[in-house]
C-alpha cells in the first residue's frame, strides 16, 4: 500500500521546505514593515544626522533586529539538542560506511 496522496518521504520533505520558504518570506515582509522599520525609525529619530546617513542606519538597525529575532528564536532548541544523549544525536550515522583511504590513496 502506497503513501497517502502518492507522496514519498522525499516529496513530503520538499513540500514542507517550499511551504516554509513561502511562509518565511511573508513573515519577514510583515515583520519588517510592521515591527522592525517603525522601531528603527523611533530609535533613530532623536539623532541629528542627514537623511542619507539616517536611511543607511535604519537599514543596518533593521538587519540587526533580524539577527536578534533569529538568535532569540533558535535559542530554545539549543538546550533540547544538547540534552539528548549522543546515541540519539548520531543514530543516523550508525550504518554510514567510512571509506577513507581503504583503497589506493
């Protein structure tokens, strides 16, 4: 009996990646327009600099906020990965054949 909808594991993984990519583009656009840019404008409004420098600093500030968003969202997964025993982490590589220089090098 085949999988539902005729999708194999690789096809399902590809669909998940594509859905995530589309979702991430939409989330990035909305967060950039509704959160990061307005916050950068508010943070940089008090500084007395010309428009070109302010635009450049707003872009840098917005990208720094994206880095902060990424690091804050990744941090909850780091302890869960570290807490796993090493047997679980590397169970995929159990049957991996290492052929380093067994034949003519």
